């Protein structure tokens, strides 16, 4: 089996590797041999996912913070707004953006599996897919957010969104205080992956290595 | 609304209740919502039914899908947060029945 | 009765959330990609994948991408694209090849 750079490189050492590694590779090879799919298609899909990161979401948020018209478009048609910024999220999956305000803080989950706006944000964090998050955030969201280091004011209500169907959700966090005069790029750098899910909020002062 | 939903049974603001039934096989209505009272937050449109799609069917006819809101206090006994805390979930029409009016004033 | 994958509200069962991120392995990228490509080409749907994952006996014990790989196998066999025996044979061959590296 020839390996071509990043997209089909080596496997983990045998003693650490899941038995499913060889099974899915076997399936891949056999399907390619049968002409059901091609190596190029698989590699293109790997590249598609690698190209998608939460920074796409950070750019959508930063633009929405500086441009009220864009914010309206993000809230009313997230897929089209993403396309405006060069993020191709076309497909049958629909997207919706929920806005954090002084009155409401939003947090996203998929209790039944791991639905997530992958076509915009890439892969979800491991914790998002965990049984513990899926089970607890719907029933005790304030406790879960506290675990993430986020304490909300008592008078701010929480809205949990369980992505059970054909919509995938992104959170539009509030723009932090003290960010007047920041460029769009500087604003985007304040937006963390977790603030797009609702387990974090952006802060005006960020440590450089914070995810 | 994301997609047109001609013939949608419910409209935004309608009180609804999730049907408390057992159903074998693949469903997208979680147990924690069954039998609980909520309201229609949004009509999302009509989508193919996942219960049909999951077994190789075409999931047609399209089924209206709703964003349904619940007070957390109605979902969880002893819920520890403020009464305004809410949960929203996307539920297909065949899982919903009309709820009782008079719950609106409690809605966050 | 609650189905195994229906996780909402089982808070008595689960404790603190592990917030670490593991390094994605290449076979996991492949599991992801093969599934999406099969969907895109109309061989299966997301709903069938979910149904397949939910039916796995080892749901609780398996890792996330292990469930994806197992569900992909279930569906390609169900749809007559491949047989379990040929997957067994090729997987064994790959394991042997990898041992030799």
C-alpha cells in the first residue's frame, strides 16, 4: 500500500492501535478495488475536514461584531453568511446561529450522538462527544459550565439546544468589553472554540495558547 | 423558517406536549422529553422522517420539524437553576400533541 | 425504556467531564472520510449510520471512531457491498503487513 504524504500516512504502533484500524482500512481498500469509491475521493474528504477548524467560526463572529448587516445575515441564514466569508458549508445539513445577550446564554449539545456544525467548524472536541457531557449539560447546565470555568450571573437565563434533527447550531458570543478599536483579525483571535459551543465566553485579554 | 412546511399542524407559541410512547428502532426524540409540556418556538420546515431513512427508506413524505422549548423545571425534578432556564430541541410533528393552554405566562 | 445511546439526563451515571483532546489517528480520519464519501455517493445515509451505531452491542465500551468503523462495516455488509469474510481476510493481511514494518 503506497502512502502519499499527509493524507494516508503510517498507522500507530501495533500495541496501541485499535482492532478497528485494520478493519476500516480493509473496508477502504476493498471498496476502492470494487470501484465503489476512489482513493482520491477519500483523500479529498480527509483534506476537507482538515481544512475546517473553529477559526472559521471565529471569523464569522468577528465579522458579526463589526458589521450589523452581516450579523443579521448570520442569524437568519448561517449557511449563506459562511459562504460570504469563503466557508463552503453546502449540503443538506442546515445551520442556525443562536445569539448570546445580557438576557440569555446559549449552549449546544447533541444528546443522542454528536451532531455538530462540522462543515463550518471541523471536528468537535472529544468532550462534546463524551457520554458525561451529553448526559449532564441538558440536566445541570450551570454545574457543567462551572466545570468549564464559566460562572453566569443568576439573572441570565440559560438556553440549552439539543441538536436532535437536521439543524446544527453555532453560538454567537457577546463581544467583550474593552475591545473597541480592535481589528477584525484581533477580534477573531479572542473567539475560542468552546465559546462557539457555549462552554466558554471570549475575554478581552487572552493568553496566547488558550484553545 | 428554514424550509417551507405546508400543512404544519402547529404554529409558534402553541403549547405542545411530547407523546409519551415507546417506539422500537431509530427515533430522534429523547426519553427526557417524553410526556413533557413545552411550546413551539419555531417552525423549522419539513424534512424527511429519520425513522424511515434509518432503514433505507426515503423518509417521505416530508414531516414538519419544530424547535420546541421547555422550561428546565418542567423537564427535571429538582432542577437547580432559575425558573427562566430553558431547553430547546428539534422535534418532528408526529411526536407532538397539543398541550394545555394557560402555560404561556410561565414561559421564559 | 431508555435506549443505550439516549444519554440526556443520565446525570447519576456520569461524573466530571474529561476535557482533554486526543490526537486524531490516521485510521480515525479514514473512518470519518470513508463514511462521508459513502454518504455523498448515496450508498447510505446519516440516519442509517446513526441506527447502525445505536444497534452496536459494545456501544458503551467502544471509542467514538470505533463505533463509526463498526457501523460502516455493518452497513456495507448489510447492503451487499462487501462480505464480513473478505473484510476479516483483508484486515488480517493488513495487520500482518503492519507488523512487518
